[in-house]
């Protein structure tokens, strides 16, 4: 038997349901996928407006936020497959050769340039016990007791979730003033996100089953 403990033991996530994360300490999180803006291409007045709106947005916050940038190699396999199909169906020899050259050029460009795809996430928290900062000793206790899970009753969960998504709506509205669009990830997207983060190699070759296609039997 392996002596290595399961990764899940050290994760703070207890479960993922109803489009939000439930942590082991009983707090909740919603993750927003945010768009980006090209600040450098904006005029000086537009840049000043963005900065002012961002400062105004920060001043309205009454709880902590986490902004996460997730980078990973750009996956062009689906596009290359489409080019291969297009090449096979091409009856013109010249166009077939041009398609082959273009496909090889794209693959070489991605390999040499190490082009990355970046996504921006905003983690919105809700802690029923209050959004307080923990000291070093408290964080150490949390680490030692990572396996302890706080169970939340269904009624309380719905109340907490409603409060959480009100926060998420406020964040979305604040971001829109800067031209940034944001939307919450649903349960399927959350599962896929963490699956790809913790299983980068396996996730390239194996897709997760759509939750809607799973048959869940109630006890």
C-alpha cells in the first residue's frame, strides 16, 4: 500500500455543488471567469477612466477577493484535426499542399513560440463566521486538521449560497464599469477547472463526463 496520502486530504474543498465550492471550514466560494481589456491600446482619457473605476471598485469592497491568472499551453489539436479533414477532402492538389504547409506552419509556430492561453478568475468568498484574517497559528491548525469537514444543513447552505451570489452580482456589476465582463462558473465548469489544474497530463487525453448525463440515485 502506498505511503503517500491522497491529494484530496490536503485540499480545502469539501465538495462542489450548485455552482459553488464548499470548503471544509464551512465557508463558500464562487469563481467568476473574467474577460480582459487591452489597456495599452486605450487612449489616455480611457486609461484614466479605467483606473478611476478600478479604484472606486476596490473602495466598495467589504470582503477579501482573490484574482487568479491561470496559464497553460495553447491546445491547437482540435484546429489541426479540422485542417487534416479539410486536407483529406480537398480535390485540388495545389490547395491540398497549401493546407499541409499551413498546418505544419501553425504547429511549428505554437511549438517554438510556446504560446500560452490565459484565463482570469475572481474568487468571491462567503464565510458565515465572518471574513476575518487568520494568524499563523490558526493556519497551522487548519493544515493539521485538514481532514475535518464541517457539514452544512441544506437550509443554511441555501441561505449562505444566496448571500454569496449577491456578492458575486455586485462584483460583476463593479467589473462591468471597467469594461470587464464576468460570469460565474457552473458546477461542471468548476469540476473541469480543478481536474485540469491537478491532472494536467490526464486532462489532455480524457474528458470528464457531462454531469447531466450521469444518473444520480437519491438515497
